[in-house]
C-alpha cells in the first residue's frame, strides 16, 4: 500500500494539515482532536499556564509511578534473594543427608 499522496496538491494539503496541528502548548485546541477546554481554546497566557500546569502534573505523576515501581521491584528482589538463600540451605541439607546415607555403617 502506497502512503504517499498521488498528486502534488494532496501532498501540499497533507503538509498544511500537519502544520495546523503543530503549535505551542496552550496556544489553542489540543492535538488529540479535543477542544481542551475553554481556557486552552482561548490561548494566550492563561492557556500557556494551564498547559504548563498539566505538564507539571503529569511529570510529577510519572515520577511518583516510577518511584512506586522501583520500590516494588526492590521488594521483589529482596524476596527472591531470600528464596535463593532458602533454596541454597535446602540443597546443603539434602547433600548432607545424601553423604550421611552413603557413609558405610
């Protein structure tokens, strides 16, 4: 399937459509096709401030999620290290039992 436009005019229209969606955060409607609310639609300083607040919120949320993930992974690592220690102890005990069984009486 060919994704390139067949004519020059459709190519120009494709570029214009891309340019219409590009812009500074807070300078109008969102990229996802939604309006983004009346403040963001109006643009200007309030739109930019709201966009900055949204970015900050999502940055903090992502940072919090990463911290939670790291904590969870550290707990899992500690759990598995404890399991390894228990398994190594069990292997040692079983080897001792085997050596006791193999000793001539």
